[in-house]
C-alpha cells in the first residue's frame, strides 16, 4: 500500500483520492467515494479504464504480450504443465505437490457423470441446435440437480460446485456433439485423463474400444490450458456480475457461457476458421485485408486484435506452433494453414494493423488444430467454454471470499426524456 493520491479537479474544487498499487501493473485511482463527495459519476463504456475488482489470479501486460497465471508464464504452463495442474493452480493459488495433484485428479474424475435425468434435456433440443445453446441450457439446469452445492456462503459447498462444474463440462460438451450427429451418449471413463476422457466421449462409440491418440490428447490439453483464464474479460466479468447478486454457481457459469458465445469473444474461433475457409486461397488475402481496413465495410479480420494485447497474444504463439506440430504429426495438410500464415504476414506488415497494434489472438490458429482433430466449427466455442469454466469458477470463488465484494451495480449517463405527464391515447 502507498500514501500516494490522485487529484480530480471539478468545477467545485479539487478532490483527492487514494492511489492503489498492485503487485505489478498500472496504479488504480480508488474513486469509490467520488459520487458521495461530488455527486458525479465516471463514464467508461466498455470499462476500458476501470478496474472492477482486486484479483490475484491472472496478470496480463498487454503492451509486452505477457500472460501470467498466479505468476507463471503461459508458455511455461503450456509447454510443461497439464490442464488439471493449471486448474488446481487457478483454484488454489499454487502448483499442486504430486500427492495434491493425484487427489485433485481423483476428485474431478469422481464428478464426471451427469445426473441421468439431465440426458433427457438434450432430447428437447433440435438436432441442429448450436452446442452453445445446449451448454447454456444444461449448465443452468445443473442448479436444479445439485442442491447440496448451491449455498454460496459455505466454502465447502462452493468447492464441490467448482469441482462439479470442471468435471461435468467435458461430459456436457461431448453429449452436445453426440446429440448433433445422432450418436449415443458415452458415459465417462475415469481410467483416462481429463482430456483423454473428453476425446473418448466425443469421438468414441459404444460399439468398439476407443484408443486415445497421445498427440491429439497433448494438443487438446494444451488448448485447454491456453483458454483456462484471462483476467476480467467479458464472460468472466459476466460471471462475477451474476455472482455478485448471490446467484448460485451453475447459474453464474451459464451466464458466462452466454456471454462467451458472441463473435467478439469466444465465438471468434469459429468465425476465424470460417473466414480463413472463405478466403480459401492466398491469392485472395489482399482483397480481405482491404475489406478489413475499409471503414464502410463491417468486415473485421477474425482472430485479430484484442482489447488488452497491443502486442502478439502470447497464446497465439503457442497455438501457431501447436497447429504446425499437430498437422505434421498427424500427417495432415490443410491449405487453410497456408492462408493463415500468409494472412498473418501480410497483416503484420500493413500500416493499418501496425498503427492500431492489431496482432493475431488466441482464436486465429486454434480452429485449424480443432478442425484437424475432427471437431466441427460449431463445437469450437463450446471447447473454449469447457476450458474457461476453470477460470470462471476460480474468479467466482475469489469474488465471494472478497470482503470488499458488493452487488455489481453500474450507473449511467442518462440522455432520455426528462419527466413529462402521461397523456391518454386518444389525446396524443
Ligand atoms: N480487423 C480490422 N480492424 C480491427 C480489428 C480487426 N480484427 N480489430 C480492431 N480493429 C480496428 C477497429 O476498427 C478500430 O479502428 P478505429 O480506431 O479506426 O475505429 C480499432 O482497430 C480499435 O478497435 P476496437 O473495436 O475499438 O477495439 P476493442 O478493444 O473494442 O475490440 C476486439 C477488441 C477483440 C473486439 C476487436 O479487435 C475485434 O473485433 N477482433 C475480431 C474478433 C476477435 O478476434 N475476437 C477474439 C478476441 S480474443 C479471445 C476472446 O477474448 O474471446
């Protein structure tokens, strides 16, 4: 803590507010008393300059392209860790010791099954329902099945709800996929890893044994690590806002899934691959880059640009390397990877993208890997939701335990009609 302050000059004089200092990153002006003292609000649509909470989970330096989870760089975690280890780290603050990791794996594996009644929910959806529509519905419905983990004032119940959400997400996502292709659901197999089990429930069939491909398992696990958390992004803030009212964790995560679905957020991985396919040939890249730069054309390069990163997204680097490795090791070639590589080069040397500091983000290359593994594009955002659930529950738990936590209630700059009298319909 520091005794430094910041002065805000208003028409009626200067007001002084404490400057808060994090362990790293920009200082923060604590304006909590501003309205009470001045009768004024601050205006910050999109929260570009507003810290909504204190957090000790994830740190991003967007200018330098740095992403740390509990202090550990994302590339080290992606290279050396596993998704389960990262999940433990995000939830508990430190990397697990060997026995702690074994216990965590065991606990998560014991929660992978869904209440049998939940399977009937799927049958209420059309077969062509988007998996994210199913995820929103089924995850929200978990609150109706697991009443013994919805008391948010009980830390033990919060932990059980967190374990349930992390454990059941692969089952829920795999069932959404199976439903869309008309194949029977597969029950989890707890002898497999978290990621291996998910691959089996997605691509296996009850009629024959499924062998998990270790290359695919490793790539998928890495994709999960790269999506596990990302500080106060739109869906995480949505989870926190929903949770700030005391809503149960399953309802909060369903809210996060709804927010993630949008193409400016998690939906960008689906949109990015669709865009690369539409471009189809390196010869057409220039045309699309010109469209992205045209102010009169709403088209944007999907998988490019980020609110926080004004440098290369460190997740995109690992993702690109993983895409190259997976295609090579699976002996696949995909012309879309050539288009992506070339598009990246052209965009990164273009004045428009340089000036606006637009770089590839996590979604630019992920679709190519997921496509190589065999997922249809509609599943991409559901996989993002599966992995991000870990971050959401860690952030939700942190919020509930924060003594400064209050219901989220932004104010507004009102620009509508001022008070006027009601006029009966015949006299308007
Ligand atoms: N292609 C072309 N121009 C772009 C792009 C893009 N992908 N992204 C931003 N710009 C331009 C934008 O037109 C604006 O120009 P100007 O200042 O002349 O009006 C400027 O760059 C700043 O853009 P912004 O929309 O004000 O920036 P933002 O911080 O509000 O938006 C973003 C960030 C990620 C929504 C945006 O870059 C975007 O729409 N990207 C494409 C979608 C995408 O890939 N989203 C995934 C984000 S990473 C994963 C996740 O968070 O889920």
